[in-house]
């Protein structure tokens, strides 16, 4: 079974061209199940900044809930991994 390599995070970033770097990082952390308070501590920002960033992500992506955000990150992650598995397999 393949694992997600954190070194590929910059490649995964390309799957979210509509987000800024800060929005991507916040959305990624949130989609991994990290709380808003923990995200604030990890990113050295306040809870309100995390909340505002998540609201900005929802507006930018045209979604209405954080559950939709979770779904989008999960689906794009799966597609990203599948694409990389297929590319690596075909290059052998």
C-alpha cells in the first residue's frame, strides 16, 4: 500500500490553484482533522485568523460548509495519489 509522502505536499499544492499558500495550508490541516485552535498554534496565528481563512476558502471555492471542504480535499488527495501511482507504474 502506498503512503502519502509529505515531501509531495508542494506537488499536492498544485491541485488547489484557486487557493493561496496560507489557505492551502489551513485547509489541508483542517482536512487532516486538526482543530482550528491547533491550526492556529501550528501556523502561529490566532483562532480568529484560522476561522476567517476557512471562511475565505469556502467563498473562493463556492462552497457553503466545512464538510464540503473536507470532501474536496479528500477527493483531490485520492485523485492526486492515483495519478502519481499510475505515472510511476507506467514509467517502469
